[in-house]
C-alpha cells in the first residue's frame, strides 16, 4: 500500500512538469484514468502447510491511472509513452481438500504493477487546414499497437473459505501477501483503438487488450507465472 501511494504521488507531481513540456512542437502531454477486466491464462497455485491449491482463474475488475507523453511524427502517426499504475488479477470460485475435508473458496488475487507501455498509434486524417483554414474542434479515430514492461509492486490473495468438516458450518476470511509467488518483472503486447475530440486540449477514450508474454526473475524456478491478460477502458485528457 505504501509503495502504491508513493508512486501515485509521484505521478501527480509530474503533471505540472509535463504540462510545461507540452508547449513544445509536436508534443502532447496528458493524464488517463480507467478500469479493467483481467484474469490469468494459467491456473493459480498456492501452498500452505500440506495443502496445495490449484484454482481456475476467472475475470475480476481493476483500475488504471497514469500519464501520457505523445510525440507526433506526422498527420497519421504518433508514439506514446504511458507510465501507469494498474491493478490486475483474477477471481476464483473453486474447492480444495484440507485434512481430507472439502472446502469451498471464493477468493481473488490483486496484483499492482507500475507499467510503461510504448505505443505507436495510426490515426485518421483531420480536415485539410488549407481548404478549411478556420480552426475548430474535431474527432479523430486511431488504432494502437505496442509493448509494455511492468514491475510488480505487491500482490495479495484474499477471500473466504467455507465448509462443514464435522457437520458444523465453518467460514474463515483471509488475506495473504503472495508477492513472492510472482515474477517481479513482466513484459507483454498491447493492441487497441479509440477516438479523441478537441483542438488544442483534447479528450479521448481508449480500449486496449494486454497480454503478458515474458516474466523475468532471478528465482524463476520458485515463482508462479500467471500470464496476465487484461481488457482496459480509459478516459484521457491531453493538454
């Protein structure tokens, strides 16, 4: 939690600095916020005592918040760097055996990452200013493709276990730090698209799909590699 607060504070302090840079030619700066639906490709494995969990992942909700640096290369091509604080994970509704008794578990993992996507965007062409010289706000559409790198800040495994091992209903809530199960670094691919409206100051929406492809760790043999997959929706502002 402390690391998340420090990174979010750093992003906020960067906004005035980026706003100053945005006056440069062919440079745009902004901020984005949104939510995501995410899950893992691989099953979640976790061991406590002599019990090993092997849960099938389902989608869960998360959030995204970050900054945007845009470098324009032409009327239809631009590159963006998007330092982002994001939370992804998965939910589970499964059963497990503990001391030969079956329990039901409703649980989820929450993974908080600092990510740095590098995107190339290809946009529709705005109206020709030579033919229509008077400036006005306009809508353009774009597709995005790129890669991202991420650093895992923390990971938690929370939920509720229920059962009746000796004929008496039992319920237990838990919250465990499982950061050690995951590779601290990951990289993946992004594809998406969106639209934006405005003249100098612009507002836009973006839909993206992210797939984790590579995990990096000094302890890869002991870590669980979930291969995150997420679908994100963001609203952004450019100054």
